């Protein structure tokens, strides 16, 4: 079944659900998000860190061409998913002034660029550690109870979709560049540590009332322009040992998810495999109308700076990001995110 066919099918199912259940709005009450720059919608605007995306040309294809803190020219996969679920606005970044009152009813976003499963990754990058994101979530629960009342807030907490997107930074911005880690652990051992943190996180969230989780796998890390530049030694193609590490992590993540599913009654936990669709896109960009998959549209050429990402002084930002798989040296463009979101639609059924 091809992508657009999947989307049509999905929309039909949604239309049916809306018609039969008489929902007036979105298909789930709220989306609550944790993780790194793949899902951060602007928390880092409010903390002192180098990992920020609240300036042009970030957001140039977003609503009103606004840079928001999203590491993309436009929408993230999670934004596109929220659109599909019929949300008319996006859950606010928890540290933003918008995260108050009724806005909290559709969820909140706790993610922080530069962060990861490993709190040390976040500390190194001055991002919000996952453990702190969890503390914020507890605070969110009490604020939500004040806004919605205890009965309604309990049902929002139970029926919300919880999205977790992390792990890339743990490898690219910590493990591979941190001798304290890569001398002490093999990539496989480090993966086990990260997946252990993932598992405790899900258990803690379950204990707090969350039931439906969508967790992204690692992307093909070795195909990101950053990895090609830093670790590719000017070879052509993706860095295969890094992709192997990512797949090994993904395998462990899958088995941990399966075991959690057995242990925790009523848990619905879906792993969104973004490795394969992104890998396919990088290998064969023209099949989906893309022309460039090895460089980001913004800010990366042969010379990388400390922050690696694009900034207002990056020369030569491409004119049409829709033709690029990557927006900057790490993050897919909105056009690529659309392809990923389409690829995840069927898996997402399980959460509705
Ligand atoms: C993990 O599970 C997903 C969804 O079931 C599957 O598509 C993917 O191939 C699995 N990945 C690995 C590395 O086993
Ligand atoms: C940008 O590229 C896409 C994909 O190739 C194409 O469909 C679109 O028309 C282009 N937009 C502009 C303004 O050139």
C-alpha cells in the first residue's frame, strides 16, 4: 500500500470515528510530548543553551513564516500528526507563557533540543534532562486539575497520547564525542543503558496515569549530514557503523516495548519506526520528488561550526527546502517529515 493510499484510508477511518462517536473536535483529548529537538516546539527559547531555533531561517515555511524554536523549516512530524488528529492548534511548549489556563487542555510539550534519554547528554548541552521533563509533567498534572477539575483532568491524562522522541543526541552529541563514555562502553552497552532509562520512564509515566505512548525509533543516524561530515572521513554514502549502532538500539527498544506491553495492563505502546522510511528516502530521494539528501538546506557545507546547525549568518540557504530531505545538518525538512508522518499513520491506529 503506498503512502497516499494510507493517508486516504486513515482519513476515512477518522471520518467514520467522528461520525459514529459524535466527536466535535480532535480524536484524542491531548498530546503530551517529551524528548529532544525532533519534537521540541520552543522550550529551549526559555533556557540558556546554544541549541536554539528561534531565529530565521528556521520556521521560514511554518505558519506565518514564524521561527518558533522548532528545528525545521516548517512542521515537525508531531505537528503533522496533530493536524491529522484534527487538532486546530498545537500543545504549547511548557516553559512558554502560552502554557497556562485552557491552553493546557490539549496537552503540553516538555521536549528540549540537545537532550536525550541520558541526563548527562542534556547536562552537557544545557538542555532540559528527561528527569526534569518528568518533574515538569507532574507540575502540569496539578495545573491541569486546577483548570479542568479532577474528573476531567484524570480522563485527559488517561486518554492523551504521549509522544517520546529521543536518543539521537545521546549518540551524536554525547557517546561518539565523549571518551568517558565511548572508552567505558560499547555502543551496544550504551544502548542498553538508554533503553533501561526508556523503560523506567514508561513505568513512571504509567504510574502517573498515562496509558498510550508513541515512541520514535532512532533514525539512520549515519545518514544525517552531520554524521557524514564528522564521522564519514570524506567517504561517500551513509556512515554504516553508525547506522548499525542505531539499528541495534532500535532492536533493544522494540524488545523492551514488547516486554512493557506484557507487564503493564492496558498499556498501549507503539514504536514508530522512522529508520526505514528515512533510510529509503535518503537512498532514493528522486522517487519521492527530492533532489538532495546528503546536505542540509540550511547552514551546512563542508565547514561545520561548533553548533553545527543553521543560523542567520549561514550563507546559501537553499531556495526550496521541499527538494531537500534535510533542513539542517541533523533535522529532516518539513517535506521529509510529511513522508515520515505518512509512513507512521498505520502504526498510529493502535493509539486511537
Ligand atoms: C521494530 O518494530 C517496528 C514496528 O513493529 C518494525 O517496523 C521495525 O522493523 C522493528 N525494528 C527493529 C530494529 O527490529
Ligand atoms: C519546490 O520544490 C517542490 C518539489 O520539487 C515543487 O513541487 C515546488 O513547486 C517547488 N516550489 C517552488 C516555489 O519552486
